[in-house]
C-alpha cells in the first residue's frame, strides 16, 4: 500500500479490496502456549507481540515503530511492527495460516466480517480510557452491543489549496469556494496546461463528499439510498467537471493519490484527509498550502470521516500485553505525537484542545467532523464499495444513474 487513499476505510478504504476474504478464516481458539485465565478473560504469556499496520508513508511508519519501541522498553515485552503492502490479503493469509498478528489496523467496514468468524477479541470495555473516545467512533466499532476495539485516530476530508498557484491565478482568500458554483469558477481559473484545478482519487472515498453535499449518501438510517436523485445530481456535477478538464482523477494525471498530485503540483487543489500533512512535510516540504472546508452543495456542507481501530486477534497468546500496548498507543500524549508526525486527529476527547492549539491552520478538518458522514459499515459493504469504485473510474464517460442503480442493487442484496 502506498498512501491512505489505498488503505482507508484511516481511515475508510482499508479493507475495501478484500476484507470479506476472511469470512472462512476464523480464529481457532486461544493458542496453547498462552494462559486464557488472565484478567477479563484475556490470554497472558511471555510471548512477544506482532503488530501489522497499513501506513501512509515513512512518517507514519516511523511514528508507530518509535511508539511501540518506547512501550516495549517500558513494559519489558518485546514487540515488532510490520508494514503491510496489502493489509486485507496479509491478514487473511495470517489467519488462514494460524499465525495472525496480535494487533492490526482494522477499518469499521471490516469489523462484521472479522467478528463474525471469531477472529477478534471484543476488548473495548476493558480499556481504562474507554469513556474518552468520541461516541461516534465507539459506535463504528460496536457490533451487537460489544465494543470491539479502540479507535486509533480519525480523519475527515477537506480542501487542500496550493497557495502559490492560487495567488498566481489572481485569487485571494475571499475566493475560497463556499459553494459548488464557487468551486467551478476557481477551478476554471486554476486549470492550466500543466495543472488541473482539482484532483482526487477515483473512488467513493473522495467522490462521496459531493454526494453528501447534495444531500445523499449510500445508506441512511440503515436503508440503501444509492440511487437517489441527490446522488445522481452529485455524480452529474463531478462528471461535468471531469469532462471540461477542471477536475481530474489523480491516477489520470500521473499520481498514485491526491497527495502526490498536489505535491508534484499536477493539481492546484485536492480533496484529502489530514494524513496529507505528514506526507507534505516528508516528501514536498517546499510546497505551500492552506486547508479549507469543502464547499457546500445543494443540501449544505458535507464530507466523509474515516477511522481505524486496533484489532486484537482471538488467537493472540498475550492479549493482556496487547491491551496494555493499545492503551499506550491511544493515550493523549501518544495520539498528539502521532498527529504531529503524520496528521490524524486524536480519537479521544481529552486531546481536542491541545490538538486545536497545536494545529491552528488545520481547524477545517476538525470542524468537518460536525457534518461528516461515515462510509457504510455493514457486512458486505466492502465488496459493494469496491465495485462502486471500479465503476467510478469510468465516470467521465459513464452514466451516473446506471452506476448508482447498480450500487443500489448491490447494497440491497447485502442488506437483505
């Protein structure tokens, strides 16, 4: 995996490409080397911990490795971090082979599949800081009344603007787009022979922001609404801008994700999450930018919100140590350290003021949480979104209504 756009589910597409492969790879019970009589029913042993993550880049990898090493030194428990190239596939292989990691990044849309086959421990209620997590994040990782795993952080999507290209186009702070009409106007001014006005990944996890702004979404109150008039209006708008060349998919302009397109100045603006800050600092430190809320659509403001949790394997022989590590990784101090290193917002409420003070120029991300939608999290949603993403790749020349009708059919099939 190269960037969050390929991982999220971060925050959202983490398991889009294959979480349900695990449906036949359930846990086989506690390892014989462990003692299942530990506190709260958790196993306890002298075994080292293995941690598998999906990373947005070197900044995130280094931050997690440093944090785990610090905990290991303090606790005396050995622990090793591995970075997955394809997290869903590697998790599937680990469970199928009887050697899953003790802890791993888990997206909310993957929860039902992992929990349903017995691969997870529902340890959330045993966390000392369980009441500090944002309730909406806890809800994302609660299934049938069981709080499974600690949200490790969260992110929203915002508008990232190259300030130098903005000024070169004769635009000022007063021109930051507040509506779709404004967005159309500024992207026209920003688009040149070498740079597109706005770029984003060819996926629901970016295009879905327009659906939210139009008053749509994929699921509302548990009911599939993909084929709604609001969603058609959103895709019609995006399609028109793709056709006139003021919008572009990052993959169509030579970049693997929005952050790369932005850093290489192939796009003057991108729709990305707060993980882009770490990538910009590490890979494109000379590119000046500002962060703004996404413009409102016909129904008002809208964005998407993503999170992952620390999934714990039911087969881990040392779950007590794993719980201790999770509490360390989700502490106020450590989450603020992660935020500084690679951009995500802390998942705990006690860190909100410190994060805001430390990131005064990124307030749009936190403000977006007030009106953000979560991607669907029901069992089978990952497969539906994967198919939707495949169809969105050809949106420029496709039929929005037909695409959404297909998504509606797929959603109804997994919901029924």
